[in-house]
C-alpha cells in the first residue's frame, strides 16, 4: 500500500523564454525615448546653465587670466567677417622659408581670394572696406599676369622695418663715414631733417614713412602725395630721399613723379609662383584630356617651387588657368583656355 501511494510531485519551474534580439532593440529604443535623462548627465548641464545666469557679463578669476563673456553681450563686430576668415586661411597656407635667411612676408593673392569666394564683386567690396579700415594693404604685382598681393598692415610694417634695417646695415658698410667727411655729412643730415622732433639722420625718411602708413592707402602714389603724407614734424621730402626709398626696395618708379610701393622680399616668392604654375600646367597638359582629379594633383611634389600645391591651385583657379569641376569621383581639375 505504501508503494501504491503517489509520491509528491516537484513544482514545475516557470518557463522563461529568452527575448529575441529584435525585442531587445525595441525595448532599448523605447526606454531611451520615454525615460528621463540620467542625473549624472543632466547635473553638469544645469549647473553650467545656472552659473552662466548668475555670473556677470564679464568675469575674471583672481588666480587665472580667463575672461568669461556672455554670448548675448557680443556684437557682430566682435566676430571676423567672411573675407577676414578667407585671408587668415590663405595667410597661414604660405609655408615658412627653409634654409632662407631672408624673411618671407605672409601674404596672399587676390586671385586666391576669388577662388574661395562665391561672388568676386562682393569680395572686392569687402577688400576695399578693409583697406579703408587700415586692416590690409593691396599691392599690384605681375606673376606674370596682373594680380594683387594682399598683406595685413601689421605684417607689411614688420616686413618694411626688417627691409629698412637690412638696407641700413649694408649701406653703412659700403659707405662708411670718414673723419674728413663728418662735417659735410652733418650738414646734409640737418638739411635732410630740419625738425628737431624728427632727428638728424640721413635715414629719417624711413622713420617718417613708418609713421604715416595709415594715410597711404593706395600702392600707386605721386611725389606730391608722398611729400604731403611725410610732411608731419616739419619734414621736407627731397630727391635724395626718393633715391634712398628706391635703393631700399620700398618703392619703384613707374613714370615721372609716379611711384609704386612694393612688397619687401617678394621677389623669390613671385618667381616660385610662376615656376609652380608652369609645372602644374605642364602636368595637366601631358594628360589625354588635359584634366586630372584634384586628389592626384595634391599628392604631386613640386620641384620648382616650395609654396605647396594647394597654394598654387588656389591661385590658378582664381586666375582661370584651371577649372574645378565636381564629379562623382571627386573634384576634377581641367586646364583652362587662358
């Protein structure tokens, strides 16, 4: 009878099926949408927001030099314009000179500005505004087609000072003053700079020029305009001062009493621009259809120029020497007709 008694059955475990991967993904998406943000991620944002509201418009920590400024207090004048951003990009693209004792002024070309601008007329207007605001200076050059070099006024002043100092040292080595000619040189210096505020030196014309760069806003000038600009402190411009400016490479003569300001130390750069342009034109002309992908062109190494392929491409695109066409495989560079 005992054997006939039924043994108590064990309780069956509840069956737990594993959820499918699709269901797990759906649950995660539902949780990410419905659940609030975690306190860990939300707390720093709220604290930063409250800190911005509590702090004044400009606050400075005593132990640091960091200044906090609210975005609402900034004006449009505090941000650079589109043309200023383009100029900074092109200015930084010019590589530094290697194994070259002469400094290389950081400048760009007007054709390069055209290649990065959608509207050339608007770009010219923006450049004219920067000239009037004494931010940049524009110089006419030939490489070999007519173009313009654009320099920041501060960069041009530094390049001019370096060029003048180099000219002074070479000129003093070639023409040392002897004891017998000291009286005659002193007389010439006094006639050159009649005002005591200017100083008695035959190089005072350079000091006068550096002091009035803001008033000389065009690259071409006449003898009358130049003498009027340098006439402060009682300075009188004479022919020997013009000769000194020409020997120092500051100006070149175009016609009778017509002069043009030049970019100091720009001769080697203009030669490299011409050589690099010719090298890229030869590379495109040797292809079947006179075209090549921009990616392949950027990988080329120039042997006649140290300015870089990108520097030359911007100049050639703006000068219409090559055309940049968008294709499914990337941008295509095609040799132009000019």
